[in-house]
C-alpha cells in the first residue's frame, strides 16, 4: 500500500512537469637548407589559413542539436509501470488466483492495477498511439493566430521568410513552456500573429505527448509574423532572452528537459547575425556565467494542437499590446 501511495505522489508530480596535416622530411638529402626554410614558411601560412577557417566555421557552423533523451516524465511513468507490475505479479493473492482460480482479488489488484494501466496509457501516447491529425482545424489570422498558416508551411516542408502576403517577416524562438512565451510576444507592438508548436526535432507531425517524451529532439517553440517597421528582430531576440535564464541548460523555471531548451532560430542570414549579436550582448551582461541559449537555423515548425494556441489568452490573461500584468504560465 505504501508503494502504491508513493507512486501516486510521483504520478502527481509527473503531471506537473529533455584533415589537416603537413609533413616535412627533415634531414632528407634531397632537401636543401633554403628549401627547408621555404617549407617552414609555407607551413606557417597554412597554419594561419587553417586558424582563420576555423574561426569562420565557429561563426557559421550549425551547433549540434541535443541528443534526444527520455524526459523525467516518461522515465517516471516507465518506473511506475514496472514497479506496479512487479507488485501485482509477485503478490501471493494474485498467484493463488492465477493457479487455483476463484474470486478475483480486486482489493489486491486495486491501486497497482490502476497505476499500471494509467502509466501504460501515457507511455503509449509518448509513442504516438492515438495521435490525430489536427492541422485542418487550426486558427487563422482573424484571431491573430498564425497556426493555420504555419500548418500549411509545415506540411509543405517550408521554412518561410515572409508572411503569405509578403508584408511581414517570420521569426521563431523557444523559451520553455510555450504558453507563457506566446503571451509575452502577443503583447509586443509589431507582433502581428503567433503560433505555438514544436521545432528543431527529428519527427514530422509530432504530438504534444511525443514531444513531452523527450525523444523527438523538439523544443516547445513559438513562430510569429512581425512588422519590422514597428519592431526589429534584434528587439525580439532581446525580449526572448529577458523571459528566460540564459545560463540554465535545458530548463526554464520548473520545466526541465531538452523539450524546454531556449533558443533563437533565425530564418535569414540577417536574422542569424542579429541573433548572434543578441547572444553576445547577453553574454556581456552575464559575465563569467556561460550563456547556453542556442542559435540554430530555423527548421520546419510544427504547430501544436488547437487547444494550446493562445492558451493563456483564452484562460483570461490579457494579450493587449503593452499589457503589464504578470504572465502566469499555468493559467
């Protein structure tokens, strides 16, 4: 009974929470002293060129995405299922019933049976069972939601630069729980429409539960269209960095895992330069603390399910421009 109770507490906790080389043959009878000096000079030039190329690669090369690892939540469900199954199948009452028959020992099956069934159900969702296609039902620009348009882009495998009418630019960020991130940007003048979803992952059309498993490589993100005549991309980057602890790896607040990592995901070379500059400004502020907010080229962005879109606004929090009320990520 104590084991079942502790697992229930863990279950509650889960519900709240991823070939350069050069050779110089010294002493060779066929190499004269002047040729040796020339070779050494040539070697120095090559080393200098390699150093410059290395710096350029550091500036432009895409950083590797985090290795997908099971989230704390998925591991907890797996542990609950395993322990509950162990208790069930090592129970003397269950063994007697299986061998001798008779009345079903419901009192023994009880809590462990419920925990086992529920944990297996959640694990099946992590693997995509029961997933539905919801892209046709997403919201549109009439409610300042980009989700319908983002769904079209994603299904076409497109990483857009401009809005459909060519009037606005597209930006993508990640700042932990996407409900709060969305409301922060909904309130910014110049942000025209927003969409929460999943990006930087390895699976097409992921569901919320699959992303929560921590094994798809996605992070909860926000895609938006904005008017550069009103708000600059640099200012949007600074806003994102102001909503997170840029030195916390794979964590925003109490949300932990690679699916909650924060990042700037530029769509153009100009945005990429601005994102890097924003990180440099942030690093200057942080001093010796290393900024771990990632900067990676934008990838296909998959909109989240309809109920996630404008979630906090629908829950009663103001999305008016320049609203000052605190953003409460859980309603």
